[in-house]
């Protein structure tokens, strides 16, 4: 992930992020949310990540991923 990538409680939420990550953090999503435009992105990745409160489920906009970091399961 890029520096300052935010893990959000839900796609497009105005709530504070659950966590922010430093550059180089690896995030392996559980699934892809593909739907309406939310917070500037139509595609969100859902998955578990360590936050200050423990391990929490959240969402990261797919727009923060570089072209070589995206992996799709078949």
C-alpha cells in the first residue's frame, strides 16, 4: 500500500478510518466490493487488518493499489 492508505469501516464512510498504513504494507483482501461510486471509487477491497484496537475488518479503495500489486483469485 502507499503511505497513509486508510482502512475504513465501510466503503465511502465519513467516519474516521480504523487505521492508516505506511508505504510497503501488504494487504491481502478477502473479497472485492464492486458497486456504486463511494468516496471516489467504485471498487473496494474488504479484509482484515491490525489496528490500534486489535484485528478489525475494513475496506480499502482499490484506487490506492499500483498496477503490479493487484492480485485476482480465479
